[in-house]
């Protein structure tokens, strides 16, 4: 297969005004990767706002599992256009069913009061951390066949999980995880909306599974059912996804067959670029349904 371009995922077909279609990538998971819908829905919303407006936050709900073998249609509703802010609601559709909703807010950039409380965690530099792809290739015979067949679709984002080996073992450990990530080979153009869509896409990698770590359950456990319920993201500074970003994840709580995770994304200068929150289903087969 020829090299897969990350930017191609966010080049949507315009069906008509406010209606767009995106192709799907099969990443070898049980269902369509949630990050794809996040990034494409944001790209669709951007198609309907003035060029001087930049997304600063979105809030989403995943309603039904998506099919990775089928395209996704995005229906964008213009909720409001004010002097400084615009709001859009995006509905993702497959087979005539709503699988996802996003509400996104855009702003005309302006100066304002500034502070940053969190400090960037002290972790190994990305050049000193093995690429996840290299880790998968080194353990090719241990990963599931669908994942082996889908590795080419994981390559466009260079993800380097710190202490990756422990991430796939069924051992109890603190609910924190750190990964470096960037677009492979500096392949993204200078368009800010593209970098934000790509970061939204990547923000779903290895996120909810952080909640599994205190329980000693590996994400590959066949008795496990895990799925995103909602995902929110706030953009604090302009994103350059061609450069290394550190994704610091922490799960403050799990219970009721759900886990919640918060994330902070830093550039290499220690500046906080974006923040994320996600809640998802975490259930083992045989447990009583909530």
C-alpha cells in the first residue's frame, strides 16, 4: 500500500451546502476509531465559518459504534454567528442513523489576560523513546490480526508511548500515561484548521485505556468492552502538529462501568497547547449492565 497521508482524512467531499462526506480508515479496532469522527466533524464545521474564526472548544457525544468500512456523512447546523463567536452543531451519520454529535465554538482571535498553571512533566525526549509502530512491528506475532493488517493506517501519526511495554501488560499501576506525538514526516500544510483537526484525531489514541491501569486489565483483554461516551477539547494556543507534542493523561476516577480521563497537551517549549476530557464505558463481559 502507498503511504497514507494524514491530511487526506480531513479533505471532505461537499455533498451540498452544510453536508459533507468523509472516507473512513479501518484501524483494526472493533468499530470506527472515534478520533476520525472528531477530526472530520471539526473539519466539516470549519467549512461553514468565516476564515478569520478559529475553533477554541468542542464537546461531543458518541451515540452508536461506527462502521470503519463505510464513509461518514456530516450535517452541519449553523447555530449562531456573533461579532466575536460562532457556534456550530455537527451530526455524524451512517446508514441513516446518528452516530455522533459535536457542538463547536469558534472565536475571532484577540489578546487577553494570560496565565498557565500546569508545568510540563519531566519525561524522556521523543528521540529517546521507541515509536509505537516499531514496538508493534517487534511484537507483530502478539498483536491481533486486524491490527496487523491496519498498521499502515497508524503510521501517519508518529506516537511514542513512554514505557510502552507496560501499557499492554495486565499489571496494576498509577492511572497516568505520557505519549509524544506528531504528524509523520512534517506532512501537514500551514493551515491551522488542519493541524487542529489532526490533533483532535490523535487525542483519542491511548486515552480512555489510561483508566484501566489501576485495575490491572490490559486493553487487549478479550473480556473487556471499552468505548468512548463523550469527548471534549479546548485549544489554548495555535497548534503545530508537525512538531512534537507531549500528551499527559490522568484518570481521576472510574466506577459504574465508566472511566474518566483528562489530558494536557504541551509543546516542547512547555507551553500548554490544548486540554481534553473524556468519559467512556469500561465493562468486562459477564458483569451486570448498568
